[in-house]
C-alpha cells in the first residue's frame, strides 16, 4: 500500500525536482493540494504502468462480458453505455 505525502501547489512550483525525487522509487504517492484540497496525485512511473495494465485488463474483461451478453440476448449494446451500467464491476 502506498503512503500519501502532501505538498502544496506552491511547493510543487518551487521544488518540482526534489518532490519528484522524494516520490520516485518509494512506496509513496505525492498528493498535490490546491487551496488545501487534493488536486493531483504523483505516483512512481512503475505504479502508473501497473494501474494502466490493470485498467486495460478490466476493459478487456468488460468487452468479453459485453460480447457474451450480446450473444446470449441477441441485443448488442454500445460499449460506452455498457461500461456505464457496469462501472462498479470488479471493485
């Protein structure tokens, strides 16, 4: 599990390189605050790649499910509408 570290947007502007070094290679997420509200998250690139791979796998699973339902019912449904209906699937 990643640990969150918080930085203001001003800190990010002034110390971008040092913040990136601080986050890089560690199990930490940099949360960038704008007016004390979370605005962005900085994560190590390897974690980003893993998240994207997991998301793509979920989309492939959804596409397979969509095709199976369309075959069973004979009613194809647009992927965008289908994803909306199953948005909490696998959570």
